[in-house]
């Protein structure tokens, strides 16, 4: 909760990846708040009132995961909405005649997006979600200690640069500093 709030204000891409990780941590704890308390919440060095807020946050996420039927896979609507917001901004940036830096990095990233989408069984997911899926998969591979090819590392570096710029533009827009 504390990290999520900070990331949402500072870097929407990191926020989304963090929230996907939280979904997986909740699943790893069988959507059980007591296990989540023991494995995650108890490790926060926070006063009891803050830990209670954190527990309530996790309880709400668990409840949403049940109601939205994403207990085994998939993402919460709150996270899907971030993808929709970023996709909307992405399309507006591409149409704008004033965002050449954005178009340039997007077109450098596009071959990687096309390759990833060709390998995917779900061809209908937005390009932005494809990028996040690639980064999240990369992070999981690193956590598992798997070997990562130079080709994959290059793709991830380009996608990361692209999403970093999109996140900066998102933050600028939220602050009223982006002229599209």
C-alpha cells in the first residue's frame, strides 16, 4: 500500500509492475489474508495502525480478486484501467505533431512488440500491455535465476526505455505540463 501509493504518483509503469507482483504474491498465499499477514504484512517496519491499513488494503485486493474472478490468473480492473489510460495516452502522443521524441522511441520499440505479439496466443491485447508482459516476464526470469539471452536483454532494454518515456509523459499530463 505504501509503496503502491508512492509509485502511482512517481512512476506509473513501476506501479503497474508492482501491482502485478502483488496479485501474484496474493495468489502465492492462496488468497488467504492470514498467510498474507504472516508472509508479507508482518515484515513491514511500521506502527500497528499503519500495519492495520496495509492489512485492510490486502483484504480489499483479495476481495476484488474473488469478485473479478482473477484468483488464478489475470489482472484486477484497477490494473487494467492503468493499461487503458496508458494506451489512450500512447495513441494521443502518436497522433500529436509535437511529440517527436515519443514517436521515435516507439518506432524503435515496435519490432520487439510485433515479435512478442506474434509469439502470444492472445493477439487482442494492447501493445502497451504486451510491453508490460515482457518486462514482468523478464523480472520473473531474473528472480528465478534463469539465463537470459542477450537478444532478450536488448529487447527488454528498449521496451524499458519506451515505457519510461511513456510514464514520464503520463506524469507530465497528470501535472498539467504536457501539451499534446
